[in-house]
């Protein structure tokens, strides 16, 4: 992404992310505190959050919404899906950016390991 400089030129915006992200295509279920569920597709993963594509017209999920995400990473390490609490940080045209809340150390290390492994895999 570029931005205009005071002199009228264009300069790249540096990526200020705390950690790398990886593109994925995993099924995910989101559930709010009221028990309403939405099916979606996780399209981006990082150790601190995810990007999820859902039908936003149907979802009524907006910035600040608290959800529980359930998904099964294909790492084969656990037979049960991961269940992670998150908050919708922002809504983009291509999906919801959700940051993880209350992620314990074990789950964080698993996410970090998944991202690292996926980044090493050939496209």
C-alpha cells in the first residue's frame, strides 16, 4: 500500500505488524454470547488474530463484537477443534479482522508454530 508524501510523491507504508501472517483456507464457526453462529472461511492467520470471510449482511458482526471461533488446524496435533475467544477489530471488504482474547500460552505457541510451519511450505 502506498501513501502520498508532502512533496506529492508516493512512498510505501511500512508493515508494522508484530508477527507474520499466512494465507489459509480453513472452515471456521463464529458464535456470539447469545449463541448465534455463523459459518465462515478463515483466510488469514497470525498468532495474535485471524481474518475471516463471512456473509456480513447476515452476520450483524461489527467492530467490538465478541465471538468464539472454532476451527481445526490441519496440523494433526489435536483431535478436537480449537476454541478461541476473539473480538472483531475491524471490518474490511474481504473479511473481518478478529484479534484473539485471553489466549493461553499453549494456544499462542500452537498458533505461532502453525504460522511458522505454513510460511515454510511451498505455495
